[in-house]
C-alpha cells in the first residue's frame, strides 16, 4: 500500500531581464568601497532633455568631484556584437557618464571586444548561474533537464513512517519544473522530469508535477 503526500508548493518563474538587472546591481552593491550604486535610474539626455533609462549608475566621489559610471545589463542568449557596444557607448555620451561597463550573460564576439577596448569600455561576464546565486537564496543547482534556470530547494520536510522519521530535500526548476530529490532514508539523490516518477532504493515512489513534488510512501522497508 502506498500513501501519497505532497512535498511543497509550485516554484516561481523563469529568470527574466528585470531579475538579471537586479543581479547586476547587487554585484556592484556588494563590492566594498565601490561608490554609490543606484538601480534603474532616469537621466536627461544632454541634447534633447528626454529621460534616458540607466540599468545601474555608480557615482564615485574623488577630491570633491563626482565621476559617474554607467552599467548596462545584457541578458541575452547570444554573444554581444559591435552594435551593442556602440549603442551603450552612445548612451554614456548622451548622459555624460565618465565611463561605461557592459555586463553580459553570454559573452561577446571578438570584434565587440576590440570595439569596447577602443572606446575604453569594460566588458564583464555574469553567467546565468552566477546571477541566480545573487537573487535566489534557495538556489540548489542549475537544471540539467532544460539548462535554462535553477532548481530551488523549497520542498524539504520530515514525516514519521513505520516508527522512524523520514527526512527529504526536494525542489523544482523554476522553468521546466523538473525535480531534484534527496531521500534521506536511502541517501539517493535523483532527478525527475515533469510528469515522471522515480522509485528510490527504500521503496518510496516520487513524482513531479506543476503543483509540486509528491512522495508515495512504501508500506515495506
């Protein structure tokens, strides 16, 4: 006989560009002595007066003078190209920034690197996994099923079973809902794709749905 129990609630959503922008801001906010860091700032264009949006603005004060560094977050699957570098450089000029930095999730082409170097612009790599480390406190690991997002450890628990305590750790990918489960009874660590099932060594059957991870407790063991 099997007894079924739900382990947790539905995970969140796939990381989006707003989350990536937040991660970039946190990256610089956590850097000691790196000046004043502001997120999602609007600055007037020096020529038109229209407001321009800046992902992250860093202000450094040196001997009574303020130096402003513009940081642009690029959350893309493809590498940055020369056009991306030129656009950020033009934005920096328009808002009178002293320097521009591009933080990219998936790197840049060699021509883009050379262009950035000629413009005295810094390129910095912040991969998806590192960005998620900054904004998802319960991140477990990157999902090997979809490789798009991380598994969040938010479905752990403990229950009495046959006179003993069963303890587990579980979580699901924020994107594809694939599950990662660690059964403490037998020490098995395993993945379950959405809609799939897995029987661990101690006889418990586990399943992954969009509503959460479920355990079907074995009557033997």
